């Protein structure tokens, strides 16, 4: 699969894994254009989270290329990718439970310390719950509140692309619905988002485009709502 070089993010033929002989991604490709929400779905073990970590620079690509805003970032580590505009919100251990909400935001603005206060205040205005709980320890937050905090931490460096790994994992249906709405609001504000999501159909319905990953390889690609309505996709993810 060939993807265009004019995209905000271009991932071309990436091969990656965790051990010397382990190959989880087997020539995976995707793209994200300005203003899009793009979802990556697939069965357990398909390599979805590994793909996000490879894009974020936490897993090295053995083959292939990763381009961001026209720059080749394939050889960059996580810090270099962040400086090029990638914000990454992992699925697990995405907040520091023994630190307050304010402290979590403060340490996340590492790229521009002089703008930490300005950006944290903007996030408090965007998410009043965080403002109300700024002195609370992160471990005291509900699951949905922790995910909002994790997403706000990912915004502290003003990324040009936000990566979300299973943002609704473990959340109640109501909290998941609220988080999807928060994601759409961010995107409507101009932030492109690439996410891996366990609620596959719900994610596709709010996505510009989606990719189906199977065994580390591209299986399907298409407009998000069209994939969500596809009988084969519904059979795979709803069991009938």
C-alpha cells in the first residue's frame, strides 16, 4: 500500500517488534491528513498499540519510513518525535497517581517550561473538572476523569498530532461516550487525532477514516462511517 507524501503523517511499510527476532508490524502503512480523526481497529494481538508506539518513537522501526509534516522522523526517538509535534497518550500508567492534577500537568509541559502556566490555565478552562480537582491526587480521580487528565497532559506541549491508545479502556458506557465527545471537540478545534480504540464501531463512526489491522498488516481501509456500516466489519466486532 502506497501513501501520499503530502500528508501530515505518513507511515510507509513499517516493520517493528520488541525483541531481536520478534516481528509484530509487517510492513504496515497509514496516513493522517490535517483535520482528520483516524482510527486503527483490529483483533487482539494485531499490533495496533505497537503501531502507535512506533509512531511515537517508543519502538524503533526496523524497516520503512515515518514522515511528520514533511520531515523524516524515522530515526528520531520519542523526545525528537515530541519536538516534531507528536503527543502520545498511552493506555496504561498515563498519569502519576501520587502527584496532584496540577503537578501532572506541570511536568508534562517539558518542551516549553515558560508556557506551562498559560497552557495549564487554558486546559483548566477547557476542562472545569480538572480546575476543581487541581489539588487532588490523580489516583483519587474516577476512570473517566483520569483519562481526561491524561489527554490534557498530552496537550501540554501543543502537539500538531495527538495519538490516543485505547482511550476508553475500562470506562463505563457513559464515561466512554463523554470521552468520545471530548475527542470530537478537540478535533473540531483543528487537532488531528490518530487513535487505537477497543470500541471499534463507535470509534469508526466519529472518524474521517479507519484502518483495520490484522496480524501486523493492513487489512482494510476506508471512510470511518462506511467501515462501521460494513456487514463484515460488524460481524467481526459484534459477532453477528
